[in-house]
C-alpha cells in the first residue's frame, strides 16, 4: 500500500515516460546514485530527510506555508518522488525539463517566517541546506539498510553525482565528497531550530500519518528506521524520546524489518528493467516500465522541502 501511495494512480504513464524514452542519461545502473535511489532504503530515508530538513526555520516556514504537506501529503510525495526518479533514471532532456519546472515553482514561493524573516524557495543558501540534508539522509539509510553498502570511494561518488541535478536546480557548488557534505551540515548547525512548525511536522510524520490503522504498523517500522538515522542532536531538538541505546537496539532493527518488507514486496519487479543493461545511458527502448519498484523510477525520495 505504501508503494502505491508513493507512486500514485498515474504511475504506469509516468513510468513509461521515464523508462521508455530514448536518449542520453546522466547515470547508469552501475553508478552509486542509481543504486542508492533505486533501493528500498529510500523509504526510511524519506522520513529522515523530512525531519532533518524541518530544523531550518526558514525552510520549515516555506513547507508550512506553501507545500500543503498536511492537506495533500501523498500528492506532494508523489510529485517529489517523480522528480527524483526523473533526474536519476530519466533522459537528460526529461531531467532538465523537471528541473526547470521546479525552478519555476521556486521562483513563486516566498514569504515571511513567524519571526519576521523573509524566505524564498530559490535562495541558494536554503537550497544547499535542503540538498545536503536530503543526500546525507539517503546515504545514511543506504549504508544502514542496503544489502551491500557503498565503499568509501563509492560514497564520495554518490555525493558528487547527486550534486549534478542539484547544481542545475540552483545549489551553488554542491559538495562532492562525504567529508564536504558533513562540513556543509556542520556549518548550518547554528541556524537550526526546533520551531513549533518543525515539532508539529514531526508529530504528523511519526504519530499521525495519513494512513488507515491497518497500515500503520508497517509504516511504523519504516518511520522507526528513519528516526534511528537522525543524529542524536537532531532527535533531541525535535523532542523525540529515543536514547542512543534504544535507537541501536530497537528502532534500527525495526528499520531493517520495514525496509526488508518493502524490498521483498519489490522483489522481481526490477528484473524487467532494460535499464539493467550497460547501454541504459542511451537505451533505444527503455524499461518495460510500469512494474518498476515505485512505478516511476525509484522507491521514494523527498526533494526540495521548500
């Protein structure tokens, strides 16, 4: 059910456009960014990313004021998942189109935070925070929950590759290694704040997800995994009562369980992707699309939080 919520009703149509198009692609199945973004670990990673991004008060003000994350959370997730799938797995032409569309939206998103400070979604400083928090979350999740984690060199390549679409979106000089990524995150620490809006978003994600009761236990394992990936200081700021030992002994194993369940549900679906060939950078036919794990190119991923 979670996968269908992420993909949306028009997933087969969108998947065919991503996988069936002919043309050059930025990445291939051998690239770290492809492997990370196609893995089931992206489900808990999405939770981690949203929680971490919410700690920047201006980014959170943009989310609260413009994203409609409460009124239409699944619609927002479907749009952002589609963006990530297109920029990772799609042709360069389609990736550039998706980036241009998001940039045009960002140009119109602006306002004032509760403390009176102005914000705009195309602010390169905010875009850098959103990007860094996102790919750090994705990388942490993959390293924790994937069957074969990236090597140190592959992790650096992942960070650099994730910066290719980010730079076109407006991120200035995105990090190109894990060390640079962690330096960027550390530099933002003095700006972070657990605003009432951030804590409200955390409660919504963790305690009141828009799912029927029967689906919440499964979601709970994924959310637990996502919380376990947060740095301890971030959990403390958001008031999430999860001491380190509980995170290691309870939440992280639950995350493994939830991710394994998603991976089991996806088993066999990716086998039909012609993108698995080494010619995928310029595939003539594209994958036999609608059965891809998320129906659009990758499990899940939250893009720009603003």
